[in-house]
C-alpha cells in the first residue's frame, strides 16, 4: 500500500519482503514543495516516547523534537499500524516485532534533542554525506550560529 504526500503527511509505502519474511515501511525524504513545507515547520515541541508500550511514567523518554517531523511521524504511525496488522492477517507467518525495529536514515534532518537521539542509538543508523548541511542544521544550531556571530 502506498500513501501520497501532503503537508505533514509524507509519502510512504509498506512492502512485504518474501525472502526475509518481513514487512517493511519506507518513508521518502524531502522531494516536493509539500515535503519542504513540512520541513519548514521546525519549531521544537515537547515529545514523549513510551518504551515498549508500557505507559508507566518511569518508562518514558522525553525531549523536544521538530514539529513537522513529530506531526509526520504521528500520521505515519496512525496509518502504518492498521496496514501492518492487515498484512499480518494476510501473511500470518510474517512476524512484526516492534521491539526489535530498526531504522536506517539517509541525510536526516537534525530533528530532536540529545536525550531522544541517545535513546535511538541502538536501533537507528544515520548515513550522512560529509558535506550535507541538513543533518547539522536545526533551529537551535541556527540560533547558536547567530549568537556566536554577534559576540
């Protein structure tokens, strides 16, 4: 199943890999003006992540993240889970293990606080071209740059 891009609703698709018996979610990066407008909504918002669906207060990782990315991720989550569950019903021998999910990003935006980034180290791999400015540019780094220039 494939979803078309809109503002705060990025283009993504869910595919079935027969060889690994896996269901995979691919999220396309910035490619259109709608994606760029999502990227531009970069004001930091409070973000809480519940660990292993255990909603007890001591199992929460908190921080701040990019408003556009948080909204987009929430939209993807709401649409991916039903698609993944439907696919699992069609292919019951395929396993969905949310606790062992891995993520590979290519040139990701600087979109979260250090606490959230540290939490994701064990399951997120980011691949960055050495000259790509996007992974280092954030509202916070921009303010730091301006402040440094004024001194």
